[in-house]
C-alpha cells in the first residue's frame, strides 16, 4: 500500500513538472545575443532560403512538427493566427522528417518545438510542446519587442 502511494506521488510530481514546462518559452542567453555581430554564424540563424519563406520584419516562429502530432496542430493554429494578425510576423512550419539537418543542428528532441527568430533570422529563443496565444505573445515581447499588442 505504501509503495502504491509513493508511486502515485512520484507520478503526480513528474506530471506537474512536465505540464509546467510544456509550451513555455526559453530565451537564448541574452549576453550572447548582445555581443553577437550583425552577421552571426550559420549555427545560430536561419535564412529565408533555408526556411523557404521570408523572415518577418519583427520575428519569425519556426515550428518543427510531425505528421501524427495533435499538439502540433494546435500550435500551428495559434501561430498562424498571430502571423495573420501582425504584418511584421511570420510563421513557418517544418516537418521534422523532411528537415533532419535542422533538427540535428538545433537539437530538436520533441514536437512541436518552435524556434523564435529575430528580424535577422537569429534564434532568440524556443518553446517546446504545445503553446497558447498568451505564451507566444509573451515570448515575442520578451525577445522581439516593439510590436503592437494583439487585441
């Protein structure tokens, strides 16, 4: 009986920890970004050619997804709506199977994982797991400030 209670407690703690991390934004180290030259190396940036789409004037959400991922569809809907509401934002969805080079390069371990790029294409942060509108806007304001908040 005591073993069962201990297992339930451990599973609950693990579940709460997992839920707290899901969809949360993790910025790239600000000190590295502040000292980065205007022409940052290829390892920390993505170009419009690599994305197959233009970069947003303020920021670009690059979402790595897989075909059988329900949270990917929810995240896509949130980010596509934000991009349609803000002319200075872009959203690009990339299939992990078709872009294994980028998956390896950016250490993508789960889907969805969304990289936030600044106007130069430099990765300024990432979100793992499903995200909602509130978290996406907070991430954008934290790392790519200057836009008009959504109504």
